């Protein structure tokens, strides 16, 4: 059985993809241990300051479940030999490139020193719900505008830190929303059923090479219809395929179709 260990230096936007991820991978013959460091709304700047203070401020989650323990960043990095370490910006700053720097560069350097064999992985997060007050409060008229701004910021960040891998969660969520399914549960977090399923499909597709179209997981926390599950698999497969094809062609950071570039 292939075995991988994953550490996410994250926030609530890593809780969504990790909720089903461990169990989904196990059902397909892959051991994927998922470790998540959680502070709600945690930005790159705050991660950086936590790195400097080295205080146990992160809630520790294992395989999608809270443990009740708090840890520091150095404790988590020293606890295992990870295959992947994921990082991401807080959603309310995700579309503003200036908020990434210099914090993402310093965090990436720290991760690579502590875990030289791990693949530094960026999760491109997603935009807010169409028509929501939260979306408008960020200065956007449409969800499409926020989506494009988020993806462009992450592409620049990925190039800056020379990320080994990208997780196209944002493109997958945008695709599923375009298929007519409400992907949010509270205007910004993912739907507890097929939304979280979609994100886990993206993560296991990129990290473990598991084709989203072949997944059969069905143990959701809320009801999910066969049609909704199939739509999630289709959207995830599209996002993963686009990213992997571009990566194989020598374009590792071309993970979404940007209309500004005529793609």
C-alpha cells in the first residue's frame, strides 16, 4: 500500500479538504496521514509571527478530526518526515498579492530547512459566494472577479517560492459552481457534503495520483445525491487534469484558464 504523510500549515480552508481525505484515500488502497494546523483565518503574516514566537497556538487535527491538543509550528514540523507540506493565504487576503510578502517566502524557507524532502505545496483557495455581502465587502461585484484575482495572486506566489506542487481547489470550486451547484455553506466555506468531497478529490488527485473520476466514497456527514457526487468528480477531474497537463508540459504554475491570456 502506498503511504504518504501530509502537513498543512493552514486554517479553516484546510479543514474543508481534509475532512474526508484520509478515509477516501484508504478506500483506494493509499495510506495518507493528514496533519492539520488550524487557526481560523490565519494569514501568512500570522503564520510567520507564529514561526518566530514558536508558541503552541495551533489546534492540531489528525485525519480530519480535532485532537484537543495545541502545538507550535516547530513541534509539528519535527514530529514526522512529511511527503507534502501545504501552505495558503487567509481567504480575506487571498486576492491581494502584497499581503503574501515577505511572509510566504520566509515561511517557505523555514519549511524547506525543516523538511528538505517534503514537496512544498500551495493550495489555491476559492472565492466567495455570488451575490453575497461578504463578496461585496471585499470590493468585488461578481464571484468571477474574485476567483480570477485569487488565482492570479497564487500563481505569482507559486512562482516566487518555486512551489513543487499546486492544489487547484479554487478552479474546481469555480467549475462546480458553474454547473449550478451551490458550493458554499456560509458564503465562504465549502458545502459540508459534495463541496468538501470535491476538494478532497482535488487533493488526492494531485498528491496521490488518484483519478477523481474513479472515486466511490459515500460516507458523507450530510446527504449527497449520486448526481451531486458525480458533478463533484467531474469538476475535480477537470481542475486536476488541467493542472497536471500543464505541469507535464513545463508550465507548472498554469493551473487555471485565465481569460486575460486568451487561454
